C-alpha cells in the first residue's frame, strides 16, 4: 500500500488563486500542475498518495457565524478515518483564525491548534504505532493587505503564529515548519499563495516528507 499523506488546510491547500493572471486556467483555483499538493505528489512519486483536504475559510476550532462547516475540529476525525491508514498528517491552518470576528489572539489560536492535534492523535486512523503530524505555520499576511472581511489585527496576529505553533509542536511531539520565507503570497490580496509559492512549498516538503514516514 502507498504511504498516505493527508494535507489538511484551508484555501491555500485547496489552491485558491487570487490573481487570475497567475493561474493557467485564468480562474480562481490553481490546477493540478500548479497546486502544492499535486506538485508534491509528483515529486514524491508512486510510493506515496498525497490527499488534498483543503477548504476555504477553514479554522482550527472556531465556528464561523456566517458559513457552516468550517471548524477543523469538527471534521478532522471523519477526515482521518475516511483516508486511513494515514502515515502523515500535514496541518496548515491559522490564517482564518486571525479574523476579527473570532476575537482570538495568537496564543488562543495556538490553543486551538493544540486541541485539533489532540483530536487527531486520538483518532484510530494511523498506520504506525503512533500519530505522525507535521504542522506548517502559514506565511504572514502582508502589510499591504486591506480587507474589511478579515477585520483589524489579522496582520499582527499572523506574524506571531509561528512561535506559538512551534511550542505547541514541541509539547505534542509534532514536527514543525514555518512557511514564512519558504512559500510566497501573491501581490494582489497578500494572503494566498502565488503559483511560485505553491511550487516552492512542494519542493521544500518533498525533502521533508520522506524523512518523516
């Protein structure tokens, strides 16, 4: 059986493209030759099965008052069980948690990540003797970002996530990657990966993943 790599994230895992000129199809989603998950599959080869589980707006644990089904905590167990046996779970969440309507500081968001990790670890879907989780702290939302939908404070909170996430990972036996400086955001909305950002993230992970499974 192939090694199952489950990628659990938000719109940056789903492949949202904020700049149609950066996307081959000219639409709002990068295609299978552009998304980091698909590129990672090609780089890892046939011994691996890279599974996309990205949903725009997904949070670690918060219920969005305007859109149902976006709490990662509610879906992580059925997601893991759907794709069992899971050899590695990659979590890349947190950008949406910085929205003002959740009123969550960076330390609180990291507690949400911890709760999500605990739920994942307790789900009997792992191929090995113990859970295997890699957490990716998303790149920082750029200073140029200006969107009332997210609300005030998101830029500052996004900058702080990595250091709190790293501590959560140390305390929970998870591996950690800070994507700041690894995967770039586009220059249009300043909070979604560019085509180059997808490629760079895939290339980085293609070197890390084989050391973890």
